[in-house]
């Protein structure tokens, strides 16, 4: 099975990367200049991986940070960050400037995130260990990313079919997390909500719940570098502005703004 990777341009230039990684049969992904595909099976055991030249990441999971659009002077919250693929991707696009607060409820998962931060040579990420629903309002953020805990029914790693009760329980958690994420957002700020699942309960219904509870929230249709499908909730206004797509995994994305 092919492995998708993302160059860490904080450690190595693109030209040097393509030169040293040519022995692993890498090929570029056309729609994202930092993404590559390799047929080599043990990339995590290579010297180049240990040196922090790249991060192993699914192509689909590279999309939410691109929609968020991190810039050098941003203050970003990644509310459910571990193991760190999206936080480190944001930091790379910020040239290791600004601030990324990488939060996760699991202390053990944060240990994995810390190892990636060190391996990739990133200094602009600060880690926090809160339940996102109670993330303290000591600061506000101009951009927030919530790649929410979900049933992972669109993931290639998903091995079980969740019960309806489990899905609805996750949806309640997602609604609470998204509401808190929005409340931490500065006026005029951007919030990206994403999952790797296919259920309406965890996707469109979660976004619709926020819109009903916060009048200053609105959806903005993102521009993606490939074709994608609309939502499937039956609410035409909402469905026309959210994204469903499948690259190597099925993903849902909504881009939300605060008036």
C-alpha cells in the first residue's frame, strides 16, 4: 500500500528533499506541493524520518489545515491535536512563527505529539491538556481547528461498525466541542470543523446545531484544489457550503466564520 507523506520544510528544502528521498520512490501530489506518495513500506524506520524531514500523514487529513489557511502572525488553537499531524502542518506553513496551541484531553497522546514536535524541530507549538469542552477562556484565537473525535467510519483504519447509540453519543460530544471552539474564536475569525466519518449525525447535524445556537456564526464554502461533494443532510443551504470528499479516506469539512 502506498504511503502519503508531507515534507517538513522547516528541516529541509524541497529540492534537497526530493534528492535524498528519491531512493524511496517518492512522487509528488499535484494538488499540494508539500505532499508525496511512496511505495516504500517502512518509512518510519528511515534515517530521514528520524531527522524530521517528513511526517507520515493521510492525504485527506492534510486538507483541514489548508482550509484554515495558517499565517505567520496567527494565534491558532488545535482543540483535539494529538498525535499532531495538523498542528505540525500549521506550524510549517507559519514558518514556525506565531503560536499554535495544541490541546488534547489525553495526556498519553500528548506524549506522542511532543515527540513529533521535537523530531520536526518546531518551537511555535505550545501543548495543553484540557477537555476541549472546558478549555479556559484566558485567551481568544483568530483561527481554531477542531478535527473532532468521531466514529472514523470514513477511515481506512476503521475496523468496527459503531452502534447508533455510540454515534449519537459522539455527536453530543462534537456539538459541545464545536460550541466551545466557536466561543474561543475572535470576531472575524475562522473555525474549521472536520471528521473522518460519514454519518450525518456527526457532520451536518453538528454544524447545524452550532448555527442554531450562535447567531453570529455562518458557513463559508471553502475552496479546495479538487472536486468534492456537498452535504447530505437535506438542508440545501447548509449542504451547498460544506464539503464531503474521499482521497485516501473519507472526510467532512465545514468552514465557519464569526461575524
